[in-house]
């Protein structure tokens, strides 16, 4: 099993919508030696809890917690808990021209991907398809988690994006909007308060609790 249960739980060493329910994700390990994730709800986009049937859970505690579109493309998921979340078969996607999930290029989390309560999971964007989803140990060059997943798509600051976490049947479980030119160089867009708030300009904190610039 890919156990990210404590992936960056309580933060990693080195290195937009409200109402989201979270899912549990997993990673092989965090800089702290535990696997897990932090979760939250709310954000600067549209989000919510799905209620469909089949093809994945109807809801999740995991949220899209932080988005970077300026200094490297990356997305942080978090699990506010109270239990572990299973991300197996769930997808993470950017938006098409209509704002809907671009399912054709979605990152699908491998079987066994788990995210512990209070832990974070990092996804790097703009990665080669041949590398596969991961988990990988080549992540951010300066700090952040020691384990991450790869997506092939980029986050567009110039046109804005909505990042969606979807069930295997395409049902949107949670999402966070990155508004057009939402953050300047050296800043990100994340939930404040961490995991539970609306989307706001934040300091880059991959694998750790969100903070104001």
C-alpha cells in the first residue's frame, strides 16, 4: 500500500471554495518520516461535497488547500480529518475553457494512496507523462515534502483555473478556484484559515499549514 497517511502531518521539514469535503490521500513518506495530510474546507473558488453513486466515494474530507501558478506549478491537498482518506482511483484535474474538469488529462491517484488526518499531499504540475503519477521522490528543489505526485497539466495564472478532485465516475468531490492573476511572484493562493477558509493570497508553504504572506 502507498501509505502517505502522515505525509507532512503537522508540516514537512526541509525544504477556493468553501464547503469542500475531503478525501484521504497517501504518500510513501514525508520529511518527518510519517505519511499523512492536512485537510480543510472553503476556498476562493467553488467547491462542495458530491453525492453521486458508484465510481468512488460520494464525499471526502480532503480539500484542495493551496495552489502555486507563478514560481512552479504545484497543488497541495490536505485532510482535516478526523479519519484517514483513501485517494485510490480519484482524479485531480485543472479546468477547461468552460471551467469544468479537464478529465482527459486528469492525474489518477494509484491504488493504495492514503492521506492521514492533518496531513498534506503535494502534486507537481507540468510534468512529463512518461514519468507516471508516482509517488516520486524528486519534488520541489527548495523545501517541501520529500514525496509527491506528478500531473501533466499546468495552472494558468493569466486565465485562472479551478482545480477539481473527482471520483472515478467524474463526480466533483471538492474544488478550489485560482482567480485570474490571483497571486504575485513569490505568493500562492490557498485557504485561510488553513484547510477551512476561503481562498486568499498566501505565502508558499508546500506540505505545511497555510499562512498569510
